[in-house]
């Protein structure tokens, strides 16, 4: 089980958090000493995942990037990264995406992804910095169309992202758009056309983004364009007897 060292639910301000990996066997007293010197507070030891992994809170007067840099200067720290403020929200079966977005926007959250591969009514949403995660969960729970809302374990986020090809999207353009028009849209959005993604549908294309692109941000830009029907991350699928070699496919929202 994870060990909690402080309670934050009664705090009136939403804080950023980091996941910090220390060298094996680093005592808790040393973890707290290093963190306190940077001005951070150790919230939780992620013992269920890794006894040397800790969740720490970044106060408003400390910049997240600077905190990560300071951790990196310590020989006992393996790595540190920001924990994204994300939730998994399960809606009642058949709830339309428009309604999911309406409920989420009212709470102040942004729908990042429909987890259609595992459950078409399960969504990944992002909570803004000015909204406390626990309060967002409570507000979702007050809606009759929501089955549950839970925090996403940081380790799970990494596993989910590993299912997608970096810097690629699968985009379905509206029927009748010429290849020249498609290339213009991609160029406008900072991407390049790779090829048609689905032979049976001439309007679906595989596109490449600049290296290191945030796929969720790119999806939102494409979805807002009038020439786009839908856009999805490029899933990495491992068929039976594939020897671990992935086949890339896309699926609509």
C-alpha cells in the first residue's frame, strides 16, 4: 500500500505535483530533507508501485521546471517529472461525446481522449490548475450520467502513452477534399502528410507532427478545423504471432 504523509484535501489552493524517483534504499528522512531544501513537501510514498518513488507537492511560489532541475542536481535522485492533473471518467452507456464535453466543460475540465479501445464510455479528462482534483471528482459524481470519476495513477499514464506512436495522428478529412487541400491543412497545423491510413476510406490519412509534439493538443487543433471529420492517435497494435512487431491503425472518436 502507498504511505500518505499529509492531507491536502482541505487546502484552498490547487498545487502542482511531481513524481520523484530516488536511488534504491534512500531513507524517507533523506527524501524529506532533499525535498524540503527545494521547498517541496512529500505527500506520498508510491510503495504499491515502487518503494523509492514519491509524490511531492510544489507550492505556488516554486516553479515546477526549477524544482525538477534542482532534484536533477542531487545524486540520490534518479528522475523527477510533473504529474499531469488527469481523471478517468466513466459515463453511462451511450452518453454522446457532446454531452460528455458539456458536463466536463461546466466543471472546467477538458476531454482529452475517449478510451474507445477498452470502453467507449470511459474518458480521460484534464483538470486545470485552478480547480482541485478532488473537487472535480466530487462535481462529476453529482451528475446522474457519470458512473465514476477517479484519479489516474501516474504509472498507468505512461503505459497508456506507450500504446500510441509518438508524433503521429490518424485524421479523417471531410469527403471530397483534394490531396492539395489536405496538405494545406496539415501545413497550417504544423504537420506533414505521410500516406492514406485506411485503403477502404480515401479520406483517412496518417500524418506526422514535429518531434516531441503533445498529441492531445494536436488532436484538439485538428478537431477544431472545419475540414476534419475526426482525429485519433495512431494506436500501436500487436497482433497474434507478430513477434512483437506492431501494426499501426487509427480509430474514430
